[in-house]
C-alpha cells in the first residue's frame, strides 16, 4: 500500500467518528452524541413519576372505563338476545302463516329483520374497532397506577366482532331467503 492509499484510509476512519468532525459539522457531532446517549435504556428514566392528584384522576378514569365495559357488555348481550327473539318470532310467524300472506307482507316480514341485522352488525363492528383503543388505554392506566390484577376488557372487542359478523351473516342469509321466496 502506498502513502496516498494510507492517507485515504486514515481520512475515511477519522471522518466516520463524530468527535473528528470540524466546523459546522461539530454541531452535527454534538447531536449525534446526544442521540447516542438518549437511545441507551436507563430503567430510572422509564419510571413514570406522577403526583397523588394525578393518580386519583387516573383511578377515576380507570373506574369509568370499567363501568363502560360492564355497561356495553351487558347491553350487547341483551340486544343480541332481543334481536334473536324478535327475528325468530317474525320468521316463525311468517312460516306458520305462509299461505295466508300476500307479497307485500312477505317483504315487510323479511325486510325489517334484514335492516335491523345489517345496522346492528355495522354498529358492532365499528364499536369493536373503537373499543380496541379504549382497552389499550385501560391497560396503560392500570400499569401506570400499578394495579396488580387487571380486568380483561379486551373480551368485549372479541364479542363485538363475533356479534357483528353474526348479525351481518344473518342479514345476508335473510336477503337470500327473501330473494328465493319472492
């Protein structure tokens, strides 16, 4: 290796280090060094220091999320039960009086459950999407205020997705039934 190649190799190695930069590049070197220090994980920097007043607010918010979870779970189960009771009654009434009904009444008997099932399916799917964010917030609050046993509120997301798919499936099945009968 000749002397010019040695000089090029030495320049390349010195330029790669942030402390060897000169002029306007020194501020860049300072930023790089600061970034290098910030990326090291320090367990003391990861702890969250909050005041007692903030803890009380977070506990209240945790309680509100828990109450909302209980309400939506109860409401979802009740709506599901009422829907199946109404659709089952409507369809059994239709099939038991099939010979006595005209076409307009057939459309009415099937159109109402179709509309209700499609609306409920959409509401459940949208609710499941939004409840996912609420449950993440719920778990974060529980971690910050150091709650040891946390309620599993994510089950509501799963139930809402299941309910939504079932409602939409029933709506589509009723559409096919109406098309077949008319």
